[in-house]
C-alpha cells in the first residue's frame, strides 16, 4: 500500500469532516459547496477536467473525468457523497466535526458514512491524473450532494439535467468491504442491490377547539398517536429476495435456525426470540418496514390541534411499488385510513445488479491482492444509496470498499448515523489501494 496516498486520504477526510456539510433534509442545509470547493482545490493541481453544479444555492456536486482512449471500452464512475447526517454532540467522546486522528482512527461525522470513501476516491483520481494514466474507458469521479435525504439536489438532479456526465457502464459507491465468512472460507461483502424507498407524508385531520374541553373532542394528535401505534404493530408477510438464501448460508447459526430463516411460516416466530439488534437486521432484510420518524403539529398548548403531519420511512421489498405500499397502509390502519391523506415523498423501487461482468472480476482480483483467500459475497443493503440512480441510467452499480479485518460488522453498523463515528487508518489505506487496483485492472 502507498503510504503517501494513505496520508492524503487521511488529511482530505479530516478536512471534509471539518466542513460539516450537515444535511437535515431541508433545501437550505447541507451546503455541500464547501466540500465541492475543497475537492476542486485538491484536484486542480492535477490538471483533470471537472465541473461543479448547484441544484440549489449551496447544494453542489462535482464531476471530474479522465477521458478514455477507446469509446467502446467499459467506463467506470466512482461515486462518493459529500453530505453527512445531523449529530447530537453530547453523545460523543470527541468533537464530531474535529476530524481528529486519535489512536490510529479518524473521528467525526461522515468518517464511515461515507466521506472516507469519497476522500479515497478523490486521492486516487488525482494520483492517476498526475501520473498521466490514460484509461481505455472513461473514469468519472462524482462527488455528490444530498445522498442522505434522497438525492433530489444531488445524483437525481444531475441524472435529470446532465445524464451524459455520469452515465457509465459501471459504478462503485458505498456500503461494502466488510470481512465475513470463516477462517477457512473468508469473504468480503459487496452490496449488489438495495431495498426500495417509499417515504410518505401523512396528514391527519381533526377539529380545532379549546384545550380546556378535551372530552369527546376531535383531536388530530390523538388520531396520529393511534396511527403510529398501528404502524408500529403492523406485521407484513415476510418476503425473500434472490440473495437471501446465500446470505443465510453464511450466517454463524445452527442448521435449525437457518431452516427457520428460510421458512416464511417460521421466520417471524424466530425473530421474537433473537436479540433486538440481530432481529432488527434480519427483519429489515425480509420485510417491508415502516418507521414513523417525524411528527409535527403547529399549534399551542391550549388549542386542540386540527392537523398533524407524520413522515414515515418505508423500505420496500423487490417487486413492490406504490400500489403495494397503499395496500400495506390499508391493512395496517384499517378504519383509521379514512382520517389520513397520503403524500408520496419518494418512490424508488428496489434494485439489483448482476455479478457476471468485468467489474465483479476486477473487484475479485483486486481484493485478492491483500487477502488472497477471500471471495466476494454479494448482498442486499436495507438502506438506499446513489447506486439506485446509476442503475436507472443503465449501470451495474456496487457498494464496495475494503476495510480492516479488525472492523466488525457490529461496530461498523453502530457508527452509521450513530455516536462516536470513526474509521481506522488501515481501512483508509486498504480502500484507497482497492480503488487504484480496480481502475488499473478494469480500465488500464
């Protein structure tokens, strides 16, 4: 591994964390222009061509390109988002926007999700430009805004307004690279697909009145509470995607449990017996989920509210669309459905990419340089990434990366949107080298 490139990745990651491009879902937040300009300054010395696009004031994405010599050769996009989610500083041991290097780990919001990958992608892109690398096919580096709130001011906007700039045969982005399997059969995870996302805004109506006379009132908050309870209690039928059997086969559980995890009639009973964290993950892998995360009622203490707005985070299984989401609501809410107005906020179906292609083979060969016995393990992620936008443009898109064997799945997962987010320098070195090896293998 190249110590100089690793050092650049560490320093660039620290600077990106300190820019605090916090995306809270409002158009005014994010201000990814700070990271876009930082990356532009970083790349400018290499002479690479790049452009910055603002979908809204301050909501900036950068597209850089190393043009290929053969228009018929495969092209590759390295997609890294530059925004991060909000943070509760009181829960952190160190400044969440300090970007400090402490005991071999870079601390800060975005260190895992996913400024670590974005920084390493930028370092590799600049290095290739500085060394006069001429790829066979185009190499695109896409540093993108607004991934954390649905991509409307980032990948979606660029795909709708400048699709030719980010349309490539292959894409690498976030959420892979963890070690698994056994000592005899080690694996490296690659996210080849993801569940759908169908966010909905629910408006619950009532009748205003004086707070001193609540008896038999038509209180929108009371109705909304009932709706949230029913969504929380709702138990949709399990559904197994095409990769589920292979994922279960890799789990370190008994054969009896594996059989239950593959049995639609048994899996829900099994989930009731498992620890909360394990059960939550398996449930998300096998069910459409509903999470009531935003509750707004604009009123004052002595007024019975006539409207409550609920935002529901819904993640759908493959094959489900708006009609299926509507059916889920009707099944969950029953008679309360007549009190609800549904407004779609997002309607992106589940998506998946195959593994019989040159990118998969290049990833496998590149992973085997530091880990000769490891095999790539395809999997689905229960969250969403910008990979879905690129799949809509026709690309094969994977969530990749390469982390230290010492970074457990549990620790990695807890740092996503959690307290004390951090990444070790070994993982930064491995991932930087991975991008370099894949580009040379696929495009060299």
